[in-house]
């Protein structure tokens, strides 16, 4: 401040003198002006009007410029004509000097909804005093052209489609019986107005968001158009229409639910079934029915027998109805449903009876245990039972079933409290007695009849078996080879010959008593556990041709003490050797065997059967020169009696055959894979034959070889027939018997011969 006074000392003094010199009015009335006067004498704007009206002492104003204004000016006038300077700026811009009484430069008008401050600063004559005036400028909003609704609702029914501001046309189906409705339109832009009219009536104003006056609902089958007109602030309009109709009354007169208190319907309720029966428990004097309609506008009434109908609210119980007398009387309850249309009806009938007096039946019709069985077998009239529970049993249940369904059942163990049990259901778990076969527990099953007084007790004295000492097997098998002898529980020693080439094998033991345990050892290598009925781990097969392996199957009984060993001596067969039994038939040789077998041939019913000539085809030529029999005689007729007629037979004669026998040694098993024969017939008509085999000398269980069936031709048409791919097993020391059965199939013929050139049996032994 000191600095300023020094700088402006001379001028200030001059001005003061000047002011002093002019401080009083002249005779003409000119006022005096203070050197520190920084006030405006006037302020105007190029658009709009200042609010409040300008006053030099008021420094804050507002002005609204017209909508669409892009720029404006202010014109400030200093109150003192000797004011030093007037400056103007917009917002945070820089001040610019404006001569007093002159319009400012143009300022940009703010956007609609925004504002801008213009500051006018006056610097007094003394260049020290200042005063700022602020004008807040906004731009007036333009008139809205929005004539849309943001929502439209109806008091009855619903709009279709769902209201969208851009969609103008709707329908509304009001429920049957609707007398009037209203519409509630809400405008999108608050300055818009809305009117409503019905059909050709006049528009009536409606406040946005409020319901219209009541509109008349059209009759069923008719329609009415409600027009909602929205007028925008600028006068633009838009119409929304609602086509109103009334839904026809429902004709549904069905129930979706029906119940009788204290009883169940028979059959179970379905809307389409209209006739039911219900049985009340004995002693019931009154009851109710509860009907529930399918369609909410339907009404329902109930009457008993020939009484009057009384209305009932859907889903609620009817008034009290009188129960019929017990033991045979009935009453009929009619439930009538009337549809919304007031015309369509449906009656549901319930025939109600009541059971006879309360039952005094306190018996059981069944009683069983979850473990063990009753002794004696249960009968209703037997009240006392015993039961031996299997070992081990830790707990068990009883399942009692009452004879009368209304009876109740309770179960107690020893001196414990009775606990209820559902008829036909299992009791709670009961503790099993000590497993010694002697200690017992007593189970009491008490039945109380429907009358609540009559009772009957059934008792079960239960013991638990001591652990089983059974250490036997019920089955033992190997996955290769067969036990010898065949397994029997009481036989403990066996042999088995594994097929040649078997590297490993398993044993599958099954215990007779399920709680026994099983272990298997091979050659003292240590016992390993095996589950009953399951295969052991793989065991090593002994070398073929004589080596043995000892497999011990040890069974330990449930008692943990009793044991039984089953011992299997295992060998492995040597590789099979090929064998052939060759019966040449055209030479004086019965059989030429190759390998460990032998053979012979026979005729039936003797060496010279009547009516049968056997000739042997020697060299297979078309016209053989020589025939021979097994003894080497060169004549076909060894005896003239053999030249009799061959009997006429249509089928095989079981007493006429040629038999070949092939034997194996006592130490070898013969497996036959091929049987072949070359044969034909001599003489007149065709001769047929069939081949059968058996391993029994009496030929029981004989099996046909169909592939060997043959209709032979003349002696110059010999045929070779083979049955290959067979698997006929002959045990060591056994014999395979093969028979050829010839028959004529026509009338008796003389000079007929069965011709056999050769017979072969091929296979292996091991």
C-alpha cells in the first residue's frame, strides 16, 4: 500500500483537489463522483432478462437465453463516468476490457441444461477499488415433441402384446363378468398431456400415471376400442388403441380334488371319475367332504341323500354330514359343480359306509426273524416259539404282521420296555444272545386289538449257535484236468493229470459252511488265503512226463480249531502221441495198429449170421479179379447157406452189424479225432449203412456219426466216408466200439453183399 501511495501521490492529490473543487453541486445540479466508486450504473444482456432487476448494490444475477441461442453479449455501464476500467470474462477465461456502455465481445451460449458464468469487474478511478458482478447464464429448453407413453396398464385383463412404447395397437380380453375397466397411461415426457376416449365418445383428460374414468366393458362377443391420445409440449400427438373384448364364461364343471374326512376314496380321485366309495372307522358320527374345483370361477354345492344342496367354498370342508349306522348302512353324498356359465354342471357321488364295531382280534397272521427261523413253524394259534440264531449274529429283528389291520403291535426284549412296531415291518434291532447255544433271550410280541383292550402275547426264546466245527469242502475243482476220483466231501486225497503244455493252474475250493476259511499251499511253499468259491493264485504245473506237485487245501472251521486238509497230487501228461488202428479187410489181418493201441473185429449175431454175406474188397479196381474173406479163402461163398436172400428192411436192424474194437493201454488216454470207412454193396439193389460208436461193451449210450451215413452203390462204386474233427475220449484201459449197421431198404434180395475194403481209427494217446 505504501508503495502505491508513493507512486500515485501526485495524481491522487490532484484528483482530490479536483474532487474537492467539485464536491458541491454547481448551480446546474451536476453531482460529484468519488474516486473509489467501482459500481455499475447499468447492466444489460443481449438475450433474456436479468433476475433480479439490476441494482448497483446487487452483484449476482441469472439470465435465461432463448432456446437455440448460440452466443450473447453483456453491456456494462459504470456508475462513475471517471471509472478507470470495466473488464469482462466468461468462466475461467481471461478478462477483456470493455468501454463503459459498450457491448462485450460475443460469448458462447451454454448448452441446454448447462450454465456459464460471466464476470463483470469494475476498477474505480483510484485504480485500487474494484467490484465484480456475476451473471449466471443458462439456455432455455425447447418445446418437447415427445408424444409417447412409457407405460400403459389396464385394470382388468392384460395387454397383448406386452406394452412397448413404440407399439400403438393392443388387445385386452377382460374376464367374464367384467362390467367396467380403466386404463392408466403414463407419459414419457413430463410436459406432454394425455386424453382417453372410448369408441366414438369424446376425449377426456387423464393425469399421467392415474387411472381414467370407468370405461364400459363390452358384452361377450362384442368389442370396444379405447383410444389414448398423447399431446407433446410442441403440440404433436400420438394415439394408442386398445381393442377390448370379454372372455366367454368357462364351461369347466370338474373337480381337481375331493376328500372325505376320516376315510379314503376308492378308487383314488381323478377328475374324470364321478362315483366313489368311502368307509369310515367305527364310532365316527359325523364327517365332512372337501371339494376343490378345477376352474376358479366354478361353484360347488354338497347334499346328503335327498337333502337340499348347500354351497361350499372350493378347497374348504363342507358342513357336518351324518355318518351312517355301522355295519352295513350307507349314505350318498352328492357334490355338484356348476361352471362359470351357470348352466354346465357335473355331479360326483360318494357312497359312504362305516365299519362294524371295533375288532377284538389280537392275533398275528405272520411272524418271522431276520436271522434263523421259528420252531415250530408259525401258526396264529401258537404263542410260544424258539429260534436258534446262526453264528455270528450280533443283532436281529422280528417282523410281526397282525391279522386285523386296526390292531397295534409292540415288541420287548427280556425285561425291557415295549416299543411300537408297524404291522408287516421290522422291529428295532434286538441284541443277540451269547454264541454258546445255551444262553437265551426272550422276545415278547404284544398285539392289542382295535378295541384297545384285548391283547395277546407271542414269545420267542432265542439262542445263538456256537461257532461251527465244519471244516469240509462242498466242491473242489481245477481249471485244467479232472480230479480222480470225482470230488466227494469226505474224500481227502486226489490225483489229477494236467493236459500237456499247461504252465500254471488254479484250484477253486468251496467251503461247506460259509464261515469257514480256506488256505492253499503248493509243495510246502506256504499257505495263502483263498475265498470260498474263488480261484486260488496261479500254481506252477509240474514238468510233463512224471514230475509231481502236492497241493494242499486246508479248511479251518468257524470255531478256529477244527481243520481238514484236502491233498491233490498233480502231474502233467506227456505230449500226445499219434496212433492209428488200421483194419485192412482185404488181407488176412485183423488190425495193424500204430502206437499204444490194439483192435479186433466181430460180426453179429455171430460169425455167420443168416441172410448176411460179408465180402472184403481187395484192390479197389473197377472189376476186381479176386475177392477174399479175412481167413484168406478166395471164394466169396464160404458156405452155401450164406447165399440166402438178404431180408427186406426199411430201417436199421439193431441186431445186424459189423463191429470194430480199438483198445488203449491201462496207462494211456486215447482221444479219437477221425473215423473212416471205405465201403459199398455187392449184388442187386442199393444197400445203406450207418456208423455208431460207444465206449461201453454193451453199446449203451451209443452215438451216431451222421457224416458216415452212406447209400452204397455197386461193388465197382466203393465210397470213402470220414468223420473228422471228433473228440472221442477213451479212458486208460478202455475200448472204443464202432459198429456198421447195413440194411436193404427194399424187398428181400438174393446175392447181396456188404463190401468193406478198409476201416481206420485215428487219434492220440497220452
